[in-house]
C-alpha cells in the first residue's frame, strides 16, 4: 500500500480483519501479517487505538494466537523432555578440504559420526518429581509438623565458665526450658 493513501474506516476494518485472521492461526507473526497487507505494525496499532471494531478483533486474535502458541509449545516441550529422558542419537558431519589456487575450499573428505547422547539426569528428576511427586520429592520438601518449644536466652556466654556451660547444655538436652544466666 502506498504511503499517504487515505483509507476509509471500512477499508481499514477489512484489512485489519484479514490481518487478525492470519495472526490468529498462530503460524504467522503480527509483523508478517501486516507486511502481507502492505501496512506497518505501527499502523495497525494506531487503527486498534482509533477504531473499536479493530480493537475487538485484534484482542480476540491475540487470545487465539497465544492459546495456539502455548499448545504448540507444550507439545514441543513434551517431545524435548522425552528426548532428554530417553537419550537420543546425534549425527555429526565433518568436512575436510584444501584451498585451490583462488582460495576456494575444495572438499577432500567427508566424515559422518553417530553418537548417542545419554539421558539427562536433571530432566529425569524434573519429570519424576512432577509426574510422581508422592514417591519422588525434593529434599527441601517436608511433611508433617515440626514443633520446637522452650526458651533460650543468651546473654554474654563468653563470661560463663566451662563447667557452667556444660551444666546449661545438659539442661537443654533434658528438654527443660532454660535461661543461660549472665555472669557479671
């Protein structure tokens, strides 16, 4: 579309509708959809702010596109996680060559190596803690309650003798409420 061309409201709505339909498919970026229609994404955003029908269509297209993206991303993540858990085979190709008189590299040898990439322990732990959390828990997770009772007051322990400290420790080990006395 030529710069400086004034479009009627209906024309803007029609162009925006096509852009939103393509964008909602989830296979095109907003920028590429706008380029196909001959406008910039800034122009579309201006229309979204000016025309309520375009604003509604654009918001609906964003919701659909985001939903589609999340669905595809979830499937890709599952595939990648499975690959990391099971391990996979990688094929690597190496080319050796020498330069000719003009400096262009001429391939003299092509080597292909297959190698197995073993399971990733972090991916395995992630999967197990999320799929079977009853049997596989993080170390920092605790169940039940932990109750601590008693009162410990520490005031200038450095002035206590070794015997006094030993006596205080024995009292604490007995589970008694203890106040460490300050020796003046």
